[in-house]
């Protein structure tokens, strides 16, 4: 077992881990998905459009879509092309919120994930902050494995840009 540097954790790794741990492991090793996969190309095109319309807010090694103040507290917004994995999107957003809350010593921070007409609100409460802290430890320990986990098919495999590494 090698040690994965937890400072290298980012929102994408958290989202990938919640979707497919193998995908997160491959991504953490800078093994790139098929760049000509139609889902990857669609994501890139949407990111370009989004960059023109949104204030991409970089903070440390984070890159989330929008932050603002609403009713006296901070609100982080993340936009997704689809809500195929709402749990992964929520964990990614919680990761951003945790980073901001702990780094900037914020008292209250909340977030929302938006995909089309679907909106998921995420509270920055103590329970959610504890949950993301535990997930960050779990992901760091998992990414310290020398070899990737075995392939386990899930509902996301069909549209995954990493499928050539698994099938």
C-alpha cells in the first residue's frame, strides 16, 4: 500500500468514487478516460459554454461553478449536465462546502446542484460535514491501494469513458 496524499483530493475524485471506485483509482493515477467518448465530448462542450456564462470560482485546488451570499450565508452552486448520480453530485458539492467552511472559517454554508430543472439542496450542517470528512478519509485510504480494485459492473458502465479499462 502506498500513501495517497489527501491534499490531492478534489471534487472530481469524490464524485468518481461515489460513482465507481475503479474510475476514481484510474483518474487518481492520471489515466485518462477516452477523450473521444461522446459523453466526454458533451461534458467538454458544456464546460466551455458554462465558462462563458458563469463565474468559475477557483479556490485552492477546487474549481466549482458559483458562490454567492443568500440570506446571510454562503451558497455554493454546482451545475451538472445530468443528474444520473445525484449522490455523487451531492458528495462533490459537500466536498467543496467542507473545504470552504474549514479554510475560510465560515459559520454557515449551503449548496445546491442544478441539472436542467432538477435542483438538489445540500445543507452544510454538522452531520453532512462529518459525513464528508469520513468519506474523504475513506477515499484517501482507498486511493492508497497499489492496484486498482477489480471491475464491478454498475449502472454507470454503459456511458463511462473508462469502460475500455474495465471490459
